[in-house]
């Protein structure tokens, strides 16, 4: 702790904190134009200069840590004059197009110009002709750009794309794509979010609305399990129509991130069909007669609870393999870890100084996890060791070691990792014996992970004191998931490494905790599909379903995120039709509104008995997540250490495909949005093409859990190895099985 | 001393206006009054003032051009609001006045903007560009007002025939023998753009891993931050970029794209730091380079001299691979002969000699003979250790025999080793001896602790002491005593005292009579200095030598007395640092790349300016630094614990953690300056 004073107030700084950070923590205002909390300081605007007694000249507060006893002044006539001068410079030749600029009304340049009263310009610089760049979903106008560098910092330090940079040229400086003529990135759009002026804008939103006309609806992103906070900006469609439309999505960019699917994939809302009453009645009947309901995890806790209550009432089965496997996984994890759920959140992951990733293509499975790993790597110097059969090119600039294991051998690989992490730890005898008796020679041979790779992992993590292991969905859906989960539990409990299990979908955790799920292995008639396949389909995703229910952004309710938080989401757009709750009412569960079920969740372990309307939904001034509440995790459960021997690792010979989605695609919601690229092709390396006897452009039949689909095949020069990548986002059913498939790829005539 | 018409350089006001030339008062600084041999300077303008050598110089135009150079050169900056826009406005308004269209208010606005830039700019370039401009506006106010009031162009505005040559520098860059763009690579660390950081380093220094670990960092003695608190840990921040490239398995981030072959060939003799560097930059220019190396391994003294625990070979190999990646051809195990050199002269368009200094000098004592068993030259001693430790190459039988080794590697278990030295090589000898299991390791040095630290580094000395090396200061071996089999038995050591020089020079050593004593030991390793071996040079070339028996060049273009034959590194300078060898070889490569095309020996303006600034000295240790909070301590990286490290070759310096590195980089004040000469 360093004690010093700011404007006469005694303050204390933690190690590594800057003067600006301390000031903000104490609520003392220092103006900035280029500062964004989640990156290292850009230090370009110079507005945050302060005076320190005894030090000549101004001191920059954003990148200077305090020394004991200094007396800082944040405002004086001298400082004010210089800040005014800086604003004068910022305003020199800035195009006077506020009338049409997207940013007008929420523009930092406008705000600071007003704040410092710059109402005249008494000098100028030579004008220069500059052209707007069109970078796909993003437009860049260099003449509006104030070169604060926020976009560049965020892209590199938090997202990890490192796709833009400054072209240095003094007055001619500009933002350019890095190592490319046009912008080649994952289009997260964080650059738009952090841009304080109208230089970087969404090409779709551009010139469609003034900021102040938009109504802001705080909500949760539907596309993966990260539970990212976002804000739907809503306004009427046109002067003729008072029907609302989502114009854009914004996020709390100061502290949090949003990927491109969340930002640009917002138009997945749906309209009820004309004969909605008829559909409704059919749906009621279908449910009454249902033998089972099969549903996806992209629903709210309240919907899940309604389905559970209906199950209790009508005795049908509830199918959701994703949540059921996840629940089992947690149970097995709990049996060795003593914790009902893993207890790491993304904030903690981003502060790790060592990361192990296994069983996922994390950059596309869960971009928020990727951003946390990027932050850890770039800002904390975390060493990242990544185990997977398919190398993830997007992660190269953060990954220190990539180890390729044989498809199917995750259980063995994890045992090797566990054995290494538990070296020199006090272990109960049964664990010691377990590891002593494992045939590591066999495991190494079958998994192709040699002792040298494990030793190398240890070398990388040698100096790490705060390591997180990120476990992906390949593990949860694995045949050996039971033992895998137990090994993860052992790692979590007995090593210094904390485990983060990445849930598959928006509300996988919530559903797994709320519903009593049945194994989906019988061929039943009268299955009602709820956002999934069935004989009668109720869906918010399919226009041609038997009954349409509102999409996630047309509903209010809660979900449980990867951070194990119960988060509220709100209605961005009205839905003039029936909901699941309406059906439930008809079937005798009497709640007028879906959100009346929020309080009922309290009867389920981990949830609280609180009204929906009392849940907060915002971030604090310093980035504290004040949304919803923490899901309560049991951390002192009984432990039993009966792990399975590892002696039959599966072999995947021949042609193998991996079900994984491309950047920006996740599910049928993202598949139907206007802005996101949605070509669903099977991709493979040259080597894969040879092994599968395919040529670039061939159309093949692919078997996905018994369903045959057609896919165009493309050779992807970025891929290596003999595993092809098959997307599933466009399929009209959920794929919850182990993501690697041995398959025959039959060529079909086009 | 320089003859000036007018000067405000470094606060010294010399004003000879109105005086006849022979009465001009001189400036005490080494200003670049003569740009080149046949080209005089008219004016010099920079961060610390302006000097005018010719009374006909148009000062308004001079100020305008300086502001213009800030625009052109602001690739190095242009990163902050005051600098980016302020610099442009400064230029626009100065030019307006120079055109004859200026208003009085412009004159005032320039002052206002200049003040803001001085106070709030991000780096020194923005803070200092206004300095000489304001000097000119102050001392030549009448000239400015004349243009403004009479609406007329400045005196040579339309027929300006002067050349303006500008260069970016910084105190650290100037002091670095390789002139590495240090603020740029530190900025790369601060911005977490490690690829940019590495490319900034590699513009003038291909051995980023190496000089991020074992450079004696003269730059840190010229770090302006020392004027405020402590110098930046410049050297260690260099390795972050290199480690980033290696640790993530990227291809090599070259600072330039290799040019297509220009059909010229150069032979480089020696694959040490100088040879590697010369080869890298020549290959980048499209020259086909063959490097001949006598040893079976590449890398020269850094490979066979510098021990593994200071410079892990897998990291150095990355530097070497980077050179290979530029398309350099290496021929190892090839000791070049005089006949070959004659042939090379015909086959190649130029030759760069970079053979270093690989002969250990004697300690100069009684009975000192090469054949004594246990007398072991430092170079050979370190060759034996490093070739075995890094490549598994065993000690040759004849050396095993001579040095009484019972294993095929250097095992000193139970032995007492005495090293005579005081420089880096001797430190390597004693610390390697500790790791080879020696019972006792003693360093004999004629002077004191302070001097040994100055000759090496504080860390190096401190770590050796920690590892148990005994230092005998003010001592020298006066006699070697051997037994009947000519095996080293003991040494007679004399003691000295330092007699201070009343004129403030280096203190004199005076032997203390009767203080001699005996010191029993198994090995005496002379590591006092090295000399070059030139037995491969054709006698008839009769290359001119320095008094130190190294190849003579003019120290600017690195050509020897024979046309087309160049020399760089220790064989030119004498045993010196890696960074010195790199700097020389980089310059030589530049000169050669023009020589092979034109047959002329030339320097670029950049290089001429570099030499001028070096003479002038950019760093001013008395300057008062403003605009920064003093008292922020220098980051110190974690070292491997002495008990863990002294029995093995693990890298001792673990390097900065990311947070330490960022914090340290944030201390850098980006002391870029622009200097400009008008000729």
C-alpha cells in the first residue's frame, strides 16, 4: 500500500495501480480521451496530466504509479489551460458533421469540447483529403479519427486478433489493417465499441439513427455460455410504422467484451404466425399427449422450470443431452473435487499467469474465454499450453505450447497432465496408488503426448502461481466423461491449478441444475421439440415450426452463465404471440407472467428466491459486475476417490471430422442473422483432402448422429492434420454427442 | 570547439552577429560545422538549441524546415494529440510567415502551441521541437516581424538551395554502438506489441536474444531516466520481443523484406556476432553471402565463449536461424587459408573479415610457458566447456592429456582454479569452474572491486561472489612454480597498492615489497585479454594494423588498407563487446552493399549524422528532467537461486515477469530528438 494524496484527500494505492486508477477508485475526476480500463494505457491524449508537488512539469496520471507521500493536484488553472489547448488541437479540422455522425450525442470529443468550452478555433492546419475505408461490417473514416489508439490496444491486448495498427505519419497518421490490404479479423467489433468518436462505425448501423433516439435494453447474449452483457438499441422501424426494430448492439466496452456474434448477430427475433391461436391449441394438445419433450439449452431458467413442472405434472420425459451430460459431468467432478460446480470465473481466468486448455476450439466455442486468455497472456504474461487434436490458428499469438493428441484419448491426456500437476503434492493414498498404477507408457503411446511434452508444459508453467485449466465440451460429451470429470476434480482439489469447465450453450448450467433429465436413447413417439427436433416442434428458431415462441431477445427471464451467475435478460422486441408460460397456464400451472417463475427458482439448490424485478443489471463505476446474483456453489461435499483405470483409449482411424463452428457462428439464431457470414462448409487441410479422397469444392454427404446432411468441402490452407472441421450451427437440431466423428464422406453429384 | 556565427546549443549563447568572421567567438561544443569533407554545414538545429555557421542562413526557413522534418520524421512519434496536431500547426504557421502571409497573431499562436507541446507532449520529440524554433523567434524576432509586417517572404524562401538533412536520435540510441532504436522497442513492450518491438531491435541488431541477455548495455549509462531516478533496464526489455517470436513459434519478424538478388557476392570470414550481423544486412540487400567458419559450430565467441547459464544456446540458435532465414549460406569446419583469401578476392565482390580475437594473452609473469600442465588459456578452456555443454563435443585427447583430465569433458572436482583477469571472459571462466565442480575458484585482479564492476556489470560480479568465487584484488601473479613433471604447483602472488593520480587520472599500481605469498593451485587460467590471429591473411596484402595488432580501418566505413577488404568486430577493434561488433558489422554491411554496386566507399546521410551526433554526444547528464514523477525504482528481474544454479547450466536470469516488464517500459521517457543540418 502506498499512501499519498489527491486534491488534499489521503488515498492508498495498491501495488501496480496508477494515479488515475486510484483517483477513479476514490471517485476523483481526471479527464481522459484515450484511456480504456481494460488495456495498458495508450497515453496519447495527455488530458490526464496532473501536477505533483515538487515535480517540475506535468505528470501523466494514466501510466504513472504514485510514490509514497506525493501530493497530486488534478485541476489547476495551469492544467485547465493546457487541457483547453489539447481540446483545441483535437478540434482542429475535425469535420463538422455532428448533424449526421453516428456518434453525435454520445461522442467523447463533443463532450470534452463542451466541458472545456472550446467554442472557437483560432488556428488551423492544412486540410487533407481522406477516404472512408469499408472493412466489411466495419467502416473507418480517418478524417473523424482522433488517433486515441484505443481500438488498436483492445484488438491486440484483449481480443487477440492484432488486426489493426497505427500507420505512423504524424499529422497523416491513420489506423490501418495489419499485414493486410483489408481488415482480416474475427469481426468482434470491439474497435467500434471503444471508438470515442465516429471514426469506426458499424456499416450496417451507419446513418440509420441518432444515438439519442434509441431505447436501450440491457440483456444477455444468447449465443454462447459466457453470459456477456449487451444492450439492444431499439427504435421504431420507420416513420410510417411504430413497430420496433433492433438497430444495433452495444456493450460495456470499458471493462467487458463482446464478440461479433453478440454485436452483429442481433436480428434473430421472430414473429408469430397468423394462425397463432390454432398453433397454440395444437401445442397444448401435443404437450398433453407428449411422451417426451426434447429441448435445447438456449432457453431461460424460467422456461426450463416450466418444462420441469410440466414433466412433474404430466410424467413425460425431458430430453436435453447437453444439460444432462453436463449435469453428470458436474456430479462426477463434485465426487473428487468436493465442489458442486467448478468455481472459476472469466475475470479470474483473465488474471491467471498460466493457462492449460484441453478439449475445445476455444476461440470459436467461447470467444469470451478466448478474450480472457488473451488478456492473461498479454497483460499478465500467462503461459498458455493448449492440448487438442486440431491446432487453433487464432490462438497462436497467445499459445506457448500446442500439443496435439490423438482423437478420443482425452482421458489419457488428462491423466498425464494430472500426474504432472500433482507431482510433489501431498496426496491421499488411494490417489497415489491410482497414479502409481497407471500405465503411462500405454497412455503416451496411444495419445501421442510424450513425456517431453508434459515436461515442457511444466517448464512453461514453472513461474506461474495462478494457473487455470480450461476444460471444453469435447470432455463433457466424451464416452469417458465420467472418469475425465473425476480427474478434473482431482486436479482442482489437489493441485494448485483451478478448473474452469466451459458450458456449451447460453443456459447449459441453468438447465442442468433445474431439470431432471432423461437419457435420450429411446425411440419414442409424440416427442415435442422445444427449440430442438421432435414430432411437434415449438420453436423460437424455426419459421416453419408447428408453433412459434419468442426468441431470447423477445423474452425476459434469467440464465446461468459460465461465471456461475444468475443473470437477468430483458425484452428488446415485443412478441405478439404465445409463450411457453401461456401453454403452461393452459395446462394448469398458474402464473400470469413467465418471470413469476424467477422467484420459484429459489426452491432449487444454488438459486435464490428473488423477484425478477429486484435483480440488478449493470456494471459498477469500476467495472464491478452487479448483474443478477451468484449461483451458490457447494464447496464442502464429501469426496470419494474411486477413479477408473485407463486401459482402453479409443482409436479413431480413417476419416475423422470435428463438429466445430466457424468464427461468429454458434446456433440457429446466428445462422439467420443478416450481417454474420453463414456459409456452412466442411473444411480440411490438403492432407485431409487426400485422406478423404476429396477435391476442393466437392459436395459430400455427412452423417451427424444418424442424420444425413450435405456439405460442400473446401481446402483450408490454415488447417493442418487429418481432421476435417464440420459446422453445426445451421442444423435444425442440437448436436450434443462427442464432437469427433469417424465418418465416411460420400461424394454426391451437385 | 566549433566556430559559429550564432549558437544557443545546450544553453550556451554565442552571438557573433555584426562581428567580422575572424573575431567570432567559438562554441565549446563539437558541433557539426563540417558536414562532410567537401561540404560545409550552414546550420545545425536540434532539441537543445540552434547553431548557425553562416551569416546568410534564412532563419525563418530554417525554423520552418525543422518543423517540416518533425512532420516527415514523426513516424517515430505523432502518437499524441499535442505532437500530432501541434507539430502540423507549427509548420503551417511558420510557413505562412515565411511565405510572407503571416499575421502578428500567428507569431503569438506559434508561441502558445509551442508551450503546450513542451508541456504535454508524449515524448521528447514533441517537447523539444519547439525549443530551437522559440530560440530563433526570440533572437531573430526582427527577421520574423519584418516578414510579417511587410508581408514579404523570408530572404531565401523562393530560391532556397540548401539541403536539409535530419535524423532522429535519442541518448540511449546514440550511446549504443549498434544504435538500436531503443525507445521503439521499449514502446513495443509497453504497447504489448512484441512483434513491433522485435522488428525495431532488428533494424540494427539481428541478435535480439543475445543482446537481450548478455549485453553490457552501455546505453543504460546514457539513459536520461538516470537524471531523474534510475536508468531503465534497457537491455532486459529487449529479450521480450525475441522471446515472443520464439515462444509462440512464429516465423521470423524481419524488419525489412529481403531484396531480390543483385548478383553480387561477399565472403564473410567468421560466424561470430560481427560475421552474422554483416551477413544478415548484406543478404537483406540482395547480396549472396557465404560465411566461412573455422569451428564446427556457428556463433563465434557467444557460442564457445559465453556460457550456457548466461546465454542458452537454444535462444542464440534462434538469432542464428534468423540470419539463415535471410538467405545466408554458412560453411563450417572451414579454416580459411591465405591461398583461399587470394582466391576469394577474385571470386567475391568484397570480403568482410570478422574473425575476432581468439588468442589468449599471457599474464606476463616469470616461468610462464604454454606447455606447463595446468596452464590453460581462457579461450581454449571455455571452448572445451561450451562445446561439450552445448553440443556434446568432447574435449580432444591431446587437451585431456595436457590438462590432466580423466574424463572427456572438463571436470574440475577437487581442483583449485586460479583465473587472472577482470573482464567478462574471466567471469565466465570462474563461474564455469564453479559449475565444473572445482573445490576452490579464485580470481586474481590487479585493481579493485569498483573497477571490476565497471569492467563487467554489477550483476555479473555479484552473482560470481554468490556462487563462491574468491576475489583477490590488488594482486598479480609474479611467478609460476611447477614440479618435476612440469605440472603447475603453485603461484607466487604479489600485492599492489593504488596510488591516486593527483591529476585525477587512473590511479597507479605500486607493488608492495615483501608482501608476496604462495598460492597452491591446479590450474592457472589467464583471461587478461585476447589478441587476433591473422595467419590466414596473404602476406603480400600487408594490411595496415593498429598498435593493438588489429586490422586498421577509419572506424567509419570499416574498409582495411586493401580495397574491397573490410573488417569488423574484435579483429578490428580489439576484444570488445558483442554490441560493438554488431554495430561495426552493420555499418560495414551498409558500406559494402553500396561498394559492390558502385565501387565507391560512401556513407549514407543517416550514417554521417550518426557519427556527428556521436561526436557531439546526445546524452547530457546534467540536464534537468521535467514532466515525470521521480522516485520510481528500476525493475530487477528474478535470478535463479544460487544453490540451484551453481551446479548446472540453467539460465540464471529468469527475465522480467510481464507486469515487471510493462512497469519498467512505462518508466521510459521516449527521449527521441530530431537533429537537422542545413548544408
